[in-house]
C-alpha cells in the first residue's frame, strides 16, 4: 500500500463527493436553508438589542454551524449506505482510513461552504463586521474537529436502526469542549481581546483536533467491518 | 484459486455458516444454489472480504483473508444485487472514480473499453440515476471488471431484471468468464445457472451438501439434482 | 452453564448490605456535624463516593472497550455494558445528592460549575451509549460500536472538564484546595476523614456487587436467547 495509492484514493473520495453534490446540490441547499432558519429563529427567540447582540454572536454562529453540520454529516453518510455504495468503497484495495479521511475532508468542505455563506448573511442582518482573520481561523479549526468526530459517528449511526436521531445524541456530548473553546475563541476575536486571553482556547481546539484525529484513525476500521 | 476450510460465521447466537469447506479451481464457473437463508450471500460476503470469518481459513488467489485482504481485493471483482453505483454521477464518472480507487493505469482508455463491452458507450455521459435497472447492472458489471480481476463473485445478479436485460447480462458474463476467470455465482434461477455455469454446488443450512460438474450431470438433470440434494438434508 | 448463584456473590451481597448500613450509621452518628453547613454536609459522603466510583466505571468501560477491540472476546463487551449501566445510576445519585447539598448551601438547586456540568455531560454520554446499543441487533457489531464510543467518550471528558474549568468555578475543592475562590469548602477532622474513606470503600464494594449481578444477568439472557434459536432451527 504505497503512499501514492493512498493519497490517490483519498482524493478520489473527496472528488466523488464534491462532484456528486455539485450535480444535485441537495446537501448544500438543505444545510444552507436550515442554517438560515436557525439564525432567524434565534432572532425571534432572543430579542436582542445591538449591545447584547455582540455578546452572543459567537454562540449563535456556532450553534447554527453545529446543527447544520449534523444535517450534512447524516446525509453524506446515508447516501453511501442506502445504495450499498459503502460496500463498493470497502471493496477497494486501499486502507480504510483513506476512505475515512476522504469523507472527513469532503464533509469539512461542505461545512466551510455553508459557513462562508452564513457569515456574510449574518453580518448583513445584524450590521456586524465578521471579516476577522482570527475568527476565520477559529471557524476552520473548529470545523475540522467537528468533521473528524462527526464523520466517524455518522458512519456508526447510519448502520443503526435509529439512525437519524442518533447522530446528534452521540455527537453533541462529545463535541462540547470543542464548541466551548470555539465560542470563547471566536468571541475573543470579535470583541478584540488580547491574544494571551484567546490562546488557551485555541490550544484546546488544537489539542482536541489532534487527539480525535488520532483516535478516529485507529478505530475507523472497527466501525465499517462486519 | 479459492480455498475455504472449516469456515464458521455467526450473527449473534445464530451460526450461519457451519464448518464449511469449498474449493474452486481456476477457470471454473461455479453456480451456488440453495434455499433462502442457507448462507449463500453470507459465504459470498466472506469471500469478497466484506465479512470477517469467525473461524476457519479462506484463501483466494493464494492470499489469506482477513490478513491479506488488500491483495485479495485487488484481484476480486464483485457484482451484487445492489448496483453499488453513484446516481448523481455519469456512467463514465462512476468508472473513473472506481478506477482511481483501484489505481488503474490509462484509466480513460480502459473506461471506454469497458463501456464498449457492456454496451453503454452511447450513454456514457448520462447520469446513472436515469438508467434502468438492467443498464445499472451492466454498468455495475463493468465496474467489477475494470481492474481485470482474476476472480469474480456474482450475488444473485439477475434479481429484478426482465428477460432482455438478463440475456444482455448473460452475454457479458459469458464473455468475461471465457477470458479464463474464476467465477462464483449465487442464483435462484436454475435455468440461467444451468446455461452459464460449469459446476453446480448446493448449499443448505450453512454447509455445502452437494457438488457436480455440468458434464457429470447433464443439463436436463439439474433440477432433479437440486431437489435430491435438499431432500437428503431434510431427511436427516 | 451453571446457573447457581456463586457463594462468593452471596457473600458479597451480604457484605454490601452490611457496608451500606454501616456507612449510613457512620455518616449520621459517628461523623461530627459540620460547623458552617450543618447536617446537610453529610450528603457529601454519598455524593463524592458515588461520583468517584461512577467515574472509575467510565474508565473501566473505556479500558474493556479497548480489550474487546483487541481480543474480540464478548465478555469484555458485557463488562463494558454493565459498567456503564451501573455508573449511570451512580452518577445520577451523585448529581441528585449534589443538588441536595447545593440548595441550602448556595441557595440554588443547580450550578453551572465545572464538576457538576461535566457530570451532566458524562451522564449524557452514558445515555447515548445505551441508546446506541439499543439500536444495533448484531451482537458483534454492537460490541464494536460500544467499545469505540466508550473510548471516544472517555477522551472527551477531561477536555470537557478543562474547558468548563477555564470558564468558571464555585464548586468547593475539599481536598488540596487549589481554588481559593470556591465557596463552601471545609476542612475535615479525623472522624470525617474516616467516614469518608469508609463510604468510598462501601460504595466501591456495592459497585462490584451490582456489576457481578449485572454480568450474570446478561449471560443468562444470552444463553436463553441461544437456546431459543436452537429450538427454532
């Protein structure tokens, strides 16, 4: 199993997901509509003035991303399971982790695309400047962690009878530290806090990402075998 | 080519394959027959490396499962009753994708060749979603031979196909088999099996209970052979 | 399979009963009443013991999860399942007793401090684990999924704790107080220390007792299922 073959297979999976999605646009449109709905609901539910708005922006954004992300993860895995395509992937003579990482990258890209659209919309609706490089960094790092854990749990959930409701139940308790750190770090950048205050949160996100990439790499095989 | 010894496979408390032995020589086309629940699909899933044996030895093309699964998969082509294709991609894109997964050289040429073989060249740029079931199966078999496998496994490939589609599929299968490949096919359809295969094995309750080649049995006696093997089992 | 109840287990049952009774007696009669908080402080003995043991149960589930994945012996899966089930209950007791303690002490039923919040999240991970198991029929797959989830859960907990701790804290740090800001701390005199360690011991024994019972129950259930299927064939 050479590195070249591994790499080729991994990116083949990414390409396949993106190409298929480009055709149907099912996933992205549902994630996007859902995200915008969530933001709208927050508007009514929280009834905030401009001041309070600043304090909760980070939280609202991340809750939105988390929920929309779950939708995407579910759909992405379901499309493999339903037509038995997962078997097709598993028959390929590559290490299973190539499939896993390919899926993670594809899911990550979907999340990033949705986030890239939600940010300007939110900025427009609430007259808030969100083009903050620090914020963007946090969003990328946080989304990576979310996609890593989410993809593996989605692969599990899709094989279980209670598939649709199970993914959020499995995912959210595990993703709490990531969300806390992401919200705090995002908030720090938005409110212009000094770097030393934001750093512990960034560190936590990085540690989370690294630990779970490692664990997922070691356990993915067990999820897909029979 | 295929060697199975003392294979045991369980699903929870139920033992589906009980101490099964199975041998296939290179170039043979074996039709695996048997009633529902006998273990046909399970055996095929173990052979295709999708299922791990609980106990026993499985060797394909000289490589052991599950330890050398990667090498086995390289030489294996599988056709299931599900097409295993991506509806939102075109026919050729599907082949390109699987070709990349199998690291095939000169992919575009090879894909064109395969599309020609299965009679889908004219529909190459169409989304698989728009294909009839028969066309999907043909593309699926194209995907299965893309990487020139030595061993092919067909799991009830005629399911859901009308007569014409079956005939087309059979023609392709014959051509593939004639290139010296080893084939194991499970089937419910005795007449089609009789037509295609060179050997007939009957599986019942997780074990192979009978085996006979076409020349030994003679084509007309297949149904009788099948019934006899099963009634022996029931009598036990 | 011999379904007679092993003598050791009966002994353990009796021992657990005795220990629990003794612990309760010690808590109410032997340990002195704490100066500032009064009688409600006594909840502390149950609260921390069950929390500690519950936490260890989680560690056990992760460890046997790894053991299952490497050896594929179904007994490890049984152990993990039993450990999580019992820990779920122990943690619930810990949370409820913590609540009882919090009310008179800080005038609130719930606080969003690191330990309590982490406990709530761990409880949710346990519940998710059980829901996951409920949805998978194939025992081998169920065992694999449970093992992987237990490992994931286990690694997420310290990170959760650190994250929340960075956020806030009012939970008393009773031993080795590294957080001077925590209210409701108190130092322990000797009889208290003895009572505490005794309760800890008692609850550990109770855990093992319940654990053993649970595993036996599961084994008998599997055997019945096996026999039923054999009969049907």
